[in-house]
C-alpha cells in the first residue's frame, strides 16, 4: 500500500540551478553578451536596410537618413553597434573554434573571453579613430 | 506502470528528422561568410559616412561593391533570422505567441532583406534620380 502511494507522488527530480544561483563568471558573461549583441545587431541590420532604401529614394531621403545617423543620438547608436559588432564577430569566431572541438577547457575558455573583450574594445576605438581622421563623423 | 510495448516499438518514429546536421552546417557556413563580408562592410560604412549622396551612388554603382553589398544583405538577414529564431524558441513558451513571433521574424527579415537588395540593384543599375 505504502509503495503504491509513493509511486503516485512525483519523485523530486534534480533541477538545473536557476540563473540567480550561479556564481557570476566570465564565460557566462560572454555567452549572455553574444545573444544580447546579436539582438542589437538585428536592429543594426534593419538600419542597414534603411540605408539602402533611403539611397534608392533619392538625395533628400538619403540626406535625412545621414542627418539622423549623424545626430548625437545616432552616434550613440552607431557606437553601440560598433562595440556589438566587434564583440559578436570575435565571440562568433570563438564559437566556430568550439565547433571544431577546440578551446573547451576552462583556462582556454577564460583566456579567450578576455581576448574577445579586448578585441571588441580595441577594434571599436580603432574604427572610430579612422572615422574621425577620414571625416566620417 | 508496466508497459507491454517493446523498447524498439517505443523508439520507432521518434528519431531525428534527419536534417539537423545540414541545418547546423548551413548556419556555420553563413557565419563564416559573414566574417570577411562584415569587415568589408565596416570599411564601406566608413567610406559612405565621409561622402555625400553622389559619392554613395558612385560607390554602389561599382559592380564589386554592389555584388558584395547584396551578398552581405542576403547572408546577414539569413543569419539574423536564424539567430532571433533561437532566441524566440528559448524564451517564448506559449505556442500561439511563439508561432506569431517566429512568423514575424521571418517576414521582417524577408521584407527588409528584399527591399534592401532591390534598392541596391536599382541604384547600382542607374535607376536613381
């Protein structure tokens, strides 16, 4: 009798710890940021499409588009997209290396996380420096 | 609960759909193609930002630039669609909402991508005002 009762009650199953339980670590940050920057770049892709559409509309619409992107808010958006792009690019390559089956051990994964962050920052600064020098700002 | 079905009977028909590997590989190939294309795109943006409308038309009228731009747009929107699809599937568990968002994602990427490609070709082929 007791055995049939026990069989009816669902057994406590081991649960995966929720996000709040995990100790924050750098590989977790890179994983979450890859997704977040991907969503940001989705918006960036739509801005890119808007560029092409405005160009086909003629000089006036194109001028409005360039004016919007050149405004302070537009520059903030472009700066965010630059960081997102270089981060997503570097971490995407990191993912491709994982897909080959390499770089999975913790030390390498932690080290490549730092490389990805450093590359994203350095490349973004470099591109904006080039933009400033070539009169693109 | 005792089941009289054999393990083989229970497993039958529950296997993979047999197209997972091809889908997985195509996502990676798209991502690899985007590495050089997006880097080229960054220099394109720098160039375009420094110039006016006339410079942009001249730039996109170059067959190489127009071709790379079309490839960049098509593969980017394909990659964007695949990426946001996974995000929606991970976080939205109500079937109707999930289906609606998946369709919206597909339609937004399809429409924006098609508009961008048509616009690039229109300007590149000299149809601009």
